[in-house]
């Protein structure tokens, strides 16, 4: 860990990657941000991850368009694959299916 505190989830993972990689016999790692919705069923998410042979799985929730400026936004296709991502500040983008 550097002398600085974590700057978001990705930085926390990066600063601790050595300890994640040092554990033997681990097939999957679940990384959650501090503001994550903990009512999610992680078993179902892991099962889908395994069943689809995904390299990475991202758990997200759908939010109304007017709330998008507060969240990162993913553009997904009909199969659920992420096609684009960005941090929205304008509130004009939303996760597929959200009311506009």
C-alpha cells in the first residue's frame, strides 16, 4: 500500500493485488465497492458467471435516467454484455430499460 489512502475501488484492488494473487486454490474473487447494494444474491451472480464462462462479471442495478449523473453508466447489449462504460455527469445517459 502506498502512503496515500485508496482513491476508489479500482485503486484499492490495485494496491492489494499482491495479497489477492498470493492466495492459492482460489477460483473466483468478489470485489465490492464501499457503496455497493449488499442485498444482491451473489450466489446467483456467481452461478451465471460460471454458466456463461465469463472472464469477468459486473453486478449493477438499474437506475432512473435522472439519477445517472450520480453513477457510472454501462451500455449493455441484448445478451447482457457491456459495450461501453463511462462516468456520466450530465444525467442524459441511463442503463438500458430505465425510464427516460
